[in-house]
C-alpha cells in the first residue's frame, strides 16, 4: 500500500526502507532504543510489518507493528524526524496503518509511549485495563556496550 499527500509518501513497502536512516534515529535520537545495534534493527524490520514516511526520496519517519496478523499487534519504533514534526504526519501515518488489511479484526492492539498519549488516544488507545495482569521482563541497558576486557 502507498499513498501520497502534500509531497509525502506513506508506504508499507519494505524495499523503500532506508535502514541506515532508521538505525541512526533509533540508536542516536530515540529514548527507547538508544545504542541499538544495526543488526538488531535489521532483524526487527525483517520480522515486523513496517511503514515509512518519505519526502524527496529521504525517509523522514518510521513505525513498525510486531504482529501475528490474527490476534495481536504491538506498535513500536514510531518516529518522525524533528524537522518534519508539527505537520500532522504522525496522525496521517496512524490513519494509514490502522486500516492496513493485515491489522484488521485483531483482539488487541498495544503500545507504550512516554509522551504521545494524545496522538494515540485519537485512534482508540487507552490505558491498559487490569495492569496488574500485565507482566514483562525489562532489560534497560540491553544495547549498552560492555566496558569489560
């Protein structure tokens, strides 16, 4: 799928993804994947439903869904480069993704965010019900390089 609006292209075509650009943002600018290795980004993309935003043949945004395409989808790694924020691109990306054929009729759509609650609430996301039932293993420094010799 692909749509063009105001000079921006929104696409789910993995062949268009600019992996180095995605890695640069995630490893250097994101708060959730700081120092993530390039190989890890490549593997995550290979195993996810991915979406990109492009302008003048440059990738300026990204998001991916970890999904079985039947019951569950986890939205992650969502970003729009700072020079392009405030143009409604995140909202357009969400609209594009939420109606994707592979994401219909699932039982649960989930995500975690530090600061974009207002955006996601517009698309039906709300705080987790029964958070006491949720569990996780969290490894906060998973991508930190070891200083041991």
